[in-house]
């Protein structure tokens, strides 16, 4: 962030993202992920996504018009959640717009279209949930 206020919001958003990542990773590495998925989505992931979706309202990125480090973490977390349960992301229009905006940054778009980009596995192939 460019300002002290931006840096505070980056930490706040980063904290929510850390919780979201922990929830997602908890599912991916849980041998009983199929049983746990509905509960974790309803009680943890969906409420966190709603907070992030609401915070993104009217913003291009989490700190406004300029991309920041927190946006890269957010994109990765959203990518993981989308791989686990696509509808969890698609139900949040500001997050969908954020993902599309992020993926259309010329340098990122070029990378995603390159042979260097590996779509899967996102995480360890040893994880019970293969994403």
C-alpha cells in the first residue's frame, strides 16, 4: 500500500485471507474432505468470501485501483477455493470481477497463456483432494 491506511487494510484483508487459506488447505489435506466440505463451506469459507466480496465493492483491487501484494495472495486463495468448489466463488460477483481483472493484467495474462504455466496440480499431488 502507498499510505499508512492502505497498509492497515492490507493487514486486515491479509488476516481474512490467511483464515480462508487455512480453511481451504484444511479441506485439501483432510482424508475426509468429502464429508467435511459442506460444513466448512457453510460455516467458514462462505462467510469469509462474503466479507471479502463486500470489501471489494467498487474497487478494482483490494487497496483500490493499484495492485498490491495482498492481491496476489487473494488470487491464489480464490484459485484454490474455485478448484475445490467453483460455485463458492461464482456466488460472489465482486470476487469474480477481481479474478477477471487480475487475470487480464497483460503480464499475468501472458503467463497464464504460456507453456510455463501449470494449471494443475495447484497443491501437492499427495493431498487427498486432488486440485
